[in-house]
């Protein structure tokens, strides 16, 4: 799974970024890198706090998200993607036996993105950029009075564009083992299927 993410990274990004030689170009380059890193953190904050209005500002109207690994989902369009953030479908990849859990039954559900190893590349045109980072997502809440928690991890590969002015997310590729997270996979249903 991780090999696929690194292969895709090499396909998309320059091995070495173009040197910026003027002071203005260097300042813009650093400003762009900082903004991309800030956007990744804003994305995680928006998802964790369910601030869909933040995603409205970050996402391009034509954004595409592709999830692979234990999931298999492609969604296009800002409104469609924000709708799936609010109410995830999380379709399993063929052969993955991990029935989805009904998250509406979890009281006080909290989600925390933990993002690390951020690598950002700015395109030679200064209007396209990419970021690769690894993440863990922790979930906690109560079901039937008992505390439940789960963790899954994966890799994000974001593509950004500022063709329409400000930087926006235009593509989000995710390699994830989400279906292995007990908060996203109903362990009782999995046991029943195995029996």
C-alpha cells in the first residue's frame, strides 16, 4: 500500500524543485510552502471539529478524492465530498470483510487526525503543488454506556492548485487501512459473518 503512494508521488512531483533565484521568488516559494502545510492542518482540524465551512474554503469546486487500501471510493465535486465527510459511506474494497459500523450510535464521537512526515513540493509553474504525509486517525466515543476507541492509519497525497487565485485542494488520494479500525468496522457483524 505504501509503495503505491510513493510510486504515485514520484509520478507527480519533481525530484528536485526549481531553484528560485530572486528575493521575491524565494519569499513567494516559502510563503506557498507554509500555506500548503497550513492547509493540511486546517483540513485535519475541519474534519475533526466537523467544520464543513472550512472545507468549503479549502476545496476547489471540482476536487476529486480517491480512497484505496481497505476502501474503494472515488468522489468528485466539493459538495459531494463534504457530504461524505459529514456522513461517510466508506465502501470496502472487494474481498475486505469488515462491515461498516453505524457511527450514529456512538455518543460523543471524537475524531483526531495525527499527521506527520509532511513533504511538500511546489511545481515549476508556482501554481501547482503536492504534499505527501502519513496519518493516524483516532476515534473515541461511547456505545451503550461503554467507551469505544479505534485507530487506523494511512498516507495522504494532496494535489493543490492556485490557478483560480488562492491555493485550493484539487485532488486527494488516500491509501488507508480504515476498514481495520474497530470504530469503522462492526466487530460483532464481522464475527457473525465468519461463523
